[in-house]
């Protein structure tokens, strides 16, 4: 069929899901308790997509804090840091703060998956979520993953990452391996479509060195 | 990217999404510029579908990718995920017809420019609006499908 309709991945979070994400982050809500609520929200999200007539269904990334930071829950050697936390390690703090203000980016609510040790996939990044999604619909399923370039660039924060890897390309080798393991799992779990997100590519080509730089 | 996807090309439909930021509803703070500087990079990637923004003028002209990379599928961004009103199916259908100048009908997917809530506590939209935008894309797809089969 021509012109299948799908989404790029994420769906707006309800206020109860936002509260649950917060509680899970602080450890007041267990993963099992969180997932129970998230399962319900994903059911609703899928229902709406089917009602709208969408062809390739997504789970709305509803379990994720953001489209790349969520890997801190799945990969050893990572730590979730707010941009405010990262400010500690930035040499030119004034410039970093100014960049965030200029871009209208809130330092406390955007979080980064920082590499703080040897990276190892502890559990699938998205294959478990896909299996749940598969139980909800027979339509083809689309899964989104952060791309290798985005992850390498975002996860490397020299002050935290240098002890484990020495240099960024060495860390990138492990990111490639982790994403390949994930693709194998997703293919086995019946994903039809896997989309890699590489939003910073436009920044690389459209922002000069001495101009602005975003936070990813 | 090619090291990641090598060997999976036949097992999965692999897509690449590139946008210009989705953390704010303010157009002036998001990135502007067309895809021209990325054409070589895209053509080297062993990726079946490019999922790109085309719903705001910041993303530039459809012809740039349309002329260079019509051998790939296009995930055509036809809705702005950050605005409060759904685009009209009529307008979306027009965009599909423009894309048909470059891509075969079997190579065009429809999607919003980006997610509706990439950052959990900085979601750029609400569920009802997102739902209306999905319906608008479905209606536009039906419209152009009917035109093609009637032609």
C-alpha cells in the first residue's frame, strides 16, 4: 500500500506518567510498578494510533526519559546526568549556561547518558518493549534507537569517560557492538522498521565552531 | 553507522532520522539549513529510508534529497510536531504530490517532522493534537492513493 503513515517515535506523556518517571528516577517506584503504569499508557497510545489509521505502530517511547538518555537504564558504565550536573565539568561555565538560555533548553529537565565506565549492555535497549508492543497489535512495528554518532558524542564527557576508555573512538567501538546486539534482538523479536536518530548531524553542518553548539 | 547495520539490511527496514532540534516550541532557537551538506554522508550510509523534516521552511527544499537520493525511501515529514493545530489533509496531500516528482509512490512514507515528546518533561505537544495530526496524515494518504488508482 502506498504512503504508509507512521511516527518518528515519541508521544506526549500524561501527567501521571511524568510523575511515575520522576518517582522511578528517585527510586521511590520499582521498575515493575513503573512498567505496570507504562503498559497502560502504551495500550492507550497504540489504541489512538489504530483509531487514527496509522500503518506502522510505535510505542511512543513512553518508558523513556528522553530518546537517548534512557540507555542508562540498560547499559552498565553509564550515569544519567542533568545538564546542570554536567555544568560542573564544563570549563567555560558562563558560555554553557548562555547557550542553554539562548536555545531555550532547561538545564534541569534535559538529561544526558554520560559514560563513566566500561559500557556493557545489561538488558535489551528496546527489544523487551517491542515484545510488549507485539501483544497489542498485528500491524507492523517501528522501533527507534539513538544512532551511534549521537551516542558517541553525547556519552563522552572527558572528565568522566577518559579513565575507562582513554579516547572517544575506543568508546565508540563498544557503542557499535551494543547497537549490533540490539539489532539482532530486534530482528529476532519481529521488528519491521528500526529508525536510528541522529539529530545532531544538522548541527554539525549548520553551526560553525564559534557559533552556537547545542547540548547533545 | 555502516558498521552498526552491516548484515542487517535484509532483515530489517533500516531508517535514519535527522532533524533540527525538538526541545522548544520556539522556531527561532531551533536549527535552520537544508540537507545539501549531508547528501554525501547520506548516500554512503547503507540505510533504506531517510526520515526527514519537511514541514517547516527551516528544512529547505525537497528537491535536494529528491534529486540525489530518490533510490532510497523517504519518510516525509508533513506535520510540525510543535504546533497546536493539525495541518489540513489538503496541504499534506499537496506535499505528497510534490514528493512524487522525485520518488515512486512505493517509496514514500508519511510521518511528522519529529516526535511529539522527545524529552519526557519537555513534551512539545498534547495527545489530542497529536492524534488529530495522525488523522490528517491518514486522510491525505487516502486522498492521494485514490487519485493514483483513479488516474
